[in-house]
């Protein structure tokens, strides 16, 4: 095994450490301000943390069917959960709730399929290598578009729309973060999963910068400050 391959666990480990800190900070923001978009983003960041932790363990010590299922599920579901946070930022509660229910129901249906689905263990790589979705059954892989695909489209569309409407630069961070993560996912599907951990790390940092500094978050802080 080459040094490049054997060291592939380092990026998922770095991504886990960073994303865990970002998750804690977003959860703290939600605890203080109680805004729906912060809860959704905290949940999405937590799913991302779990996905890259699983990826780190698997690349360092080897893949197993259940490890692969956990990695695959969290990686697919985190994108639409993050997208629901962006929809909540639009402050159109009805639309946001409809999209959230869509994500929740679809994710539950996928989970039911995933639990009983077989995994092609011959396609699981040795330790030191990451993996795409090729080892998963088609019954589960069909949910990729309806969750990750739709979530990515919504995340890109909402952030671009919000930038055009408000000219807030942070929406561009959200847009490019979603773009980087989507590109990494597409490359993984195309047979280049080695680029996925780095694209995930860069994408999630860009997303966090855009959300944490968003005027929608700061506005609530100003309203909640007591009068002198």
C-alpha cells in the first residue's frame, strides 16, 4: 500500500475534528436563539461529523457492511437536511415545513430499505481507501437523487436566489460550499471517491461561514437583547 493511500484516513479525521467544532458552535447558536434554520444546520453538521468519523474509522481499520451502511446513509441524508436549513432562512414557514416533511419521510423510507439491503462486500475496499456507492444495492441507491440530488439542487437554488435578492455575500459561501460538495459527490459516483473527503471538508467549511454570519441569524440576536 502506497504512503498516499495509507494516509487517506488523515483527511476524514481532520474533517471530523473541524466539523465537530462547527456542530457544537451551531448547536450553541440554536440553544441561544431557537431558530429553525440553526437547528437544521446543526443536525446537518452532526450528520456530516458522523459520516466523516465513519469514513476515518473505515479507511484506517477497514470497511464492514454495517460501517458502510452508516457512512452511506449519513452522507446521503446530510445534504437535504442542510438544504432545509437554507429554506427556513427564507422565512417562508409553510414552504420550509413542506420541504422538511419531504426530507423526513424520504429519509425514513430509505432507512427501512437500507436496514435489510444487502451489501456487495466484494466491492468494499481494503483499509486506506474510501468508497463510493457502488457496493450498495440499487433499491437503496435510487434514493440518492431524491435526497442528495434534490437537496443539492435546493441548496444551490436557494442560496443563489437569496444572494440575488439580498446581495449578502454569505449566500455565495453557501452556494459554493454546496457546489463543491455536489461536485465531490458526482466524482465519487463517477469512480473517483478519493476526492470526496477533501471536497466534503472544503464544502462544509464554506457552508458554515455563510450560515454562521447570515443576517437572519444576527437579526434575532438584536431583537433578543434587553433594553438598557
